[in-house]
C-alpha cells in the first residue's frame, strides 16, 4: 500500500470501548443510532459486505463489537480513490438497560441494522393511581 | 543566546503551511459529499465504483454526455419507530448528483453497471483509439 492510500483510510476512532479490541486495518463505518421507547436501533453503512460476513458480539465489559468482512475485490490501477476497500470495525459501550441476549441483526444492500431490546424492567411502564 | 525573530517566524509560517497541506489532502475536507467514488483504469476499460449503501437500484441514474459521466439519485431515510431520539447521525440522505470527466473515450453502447451489497460498479470499455498500441519498429 502506498503512503497516499494509507492516508486516505478513514481513521478508526478510539473511544474507551474501541480501545478494548484491536481495530487495526479496518475502516470505521458511518452509523446512525436511535433510542426508541423499548429498543435501540443501529443502522450502519458497510458496502461490499455479504450476508454471513458480519460478526456482532458483546464482551464481558458490555461492549458491543461489530466486525464485517468485505467481499469486494478491488480492481487494479486506481486513478483516484475517495474510499478504501477493506474490513469494517466499530464498537460501542452498552448501558445495563439493554438485553444483550436478544440482539438481532439484518444486512440488506450494504446496510446493517441492529436491534437491541431493553430489558423488561427497563421498559417504561404506565402506572395508574386511583384517587 | 541570540534569537533570530525572522527565522522563528519563517519556521512558524512553514509549520502553518504544512498543517494546511495535511488538511487539504485528507479525505474529510476534500470528499465529504455522497457518494464516495473510486476510479480504476486498465488497458481495456475504466471502472467506476461508488458506495451507495441502502439505495434502491431503481433510484440510481447513470448518464453519459460526451465525456461527462453523471451519477444521480435519491437515498431515502428509513424510519425505525414512532418515538425515537437520535443518538448518532453520521449517515447522509436525500438527493445526490456527482459528475466525472472520463479521462479517455469509451464505447458508449457497451457500458455496463452492476449493483451489489451497496456498491455500484460501472464498467466502461475504452474506445479502440484510446487503447494503448504497441508500435513495432520496422527497421
């Protein structure tokens, strides 16, 4: 890899969660995170990744780690490059209110969607008080 | 110790220029618009690869006007639930349009495009006159 190509790689951010695992030689994908009433939604752009090549795990420190392997074979002879082709890595710290055993994910057209439900006791409850 | 103000300022000026150069070269400032595109060239063709994750195939338009290739379309934002609070918002949505000047002539009728896993690949075969020719020396 030439110096110029190296420089064009997106920097992998090192938040406290991300320092826990080696994120070298991976790209940091763009992500949207939404906090719903009973769920957390994550949408992540990982173009070039096929179904089955994504690994989602939660480690003992409650860190959600997403790793994805690209299937795109880069052609030779780049005239110019605005993005690098490679694997993806991103990690976030989850709070205790989420049920890490019920995480579900779906990959469609280069977008990974992850749903993490809240634990039953953390969901908002309607309490009626009769006076 | 003798302190040379002039050379100190020159050093500062050099440092400032170098920092400016780093920012000019980084992809964040230069290519912040969607979609990001790579262009490749071999002896027979040009290949353009664009990152279009989450875009419907039918929402992508590719047009060629002389040597200007234009990529346009729309990226729709998906609504996940009624009541949501946005914690992170790094992805961009909406209409996009990007044009590229092709460095060589291409065969207009033989352009093909393929869209898979959010990556669009446009294959542009070079016109015969744009292909490299080996010239043999007669004598």
